[in-house]
C-alpha cells in the first residue's frame, strides 16, 4: 500500500490525505462566496433598473439643457487632454533634440544617421543621373542642329 502512495502525483497524494470534512468545508465556503457574489450582482442589477426608471423622465425633461452641456464638457475634456498630450510630446521632442545637440546619444540617433546617409546617397545618385542625362541630351541636340 505504501508503494501505491509513492507512485501517485503529489497533488493526488495530497487530496487522498485530506479528510472528508476539509473538502466539505471548502465546498461550503465556495458555495457561500459564490452565492454572496451572485446576490450582490442581483442587487446591483435591481438598483440600476430602479435608478434608470427614476432618472429617465428627468433626462427627458432636462435633455434640452443636458445634451448641450454634455457635448460642451466632452469637447472641453477632449481639448484639455489633447493639449496636455501635445505638451508632453513637445517636451519629449525638445529634450531629445537638446540631448542630440549637446552630443549625448539619445535613442534613435543611429537610425537617424542611417536614414540621413541613405537619403544623401540617393540625392547624389539622382544628381549624377540628371547631369549624365543632361549632358547626353545637350550632346544630341548639338548633333541634330549641325
């Protein structure tokens, strides 16, 4: 029999060692907690329905005032949040530029240098192509006019 307990998984061994009373207490606690939460959710639903029943006529009566007020408050809130966000973005950008100009190595400098070098290389390449085609074009016009 001892060999049987040693072959079991530790959780199975633990469950078999627990007396029946512990399992009953666990089940009773789970049922009590679940029932309490279910009762609270039902009371919350009932309170919400009652509050909506009482508040709906008030919303209908005061809607000519409430709707523009809500729209105004929403626009003001959006404006203040956008203003704050733009301010934080501006401070972040200015801080990055300050670190870049003072010679510190802010994040993203390597990608910026790579993009700058790639753009400069393409600009040089296009300039050379334009000069080459310009010379060919002027050379062809001279041959046609003679």
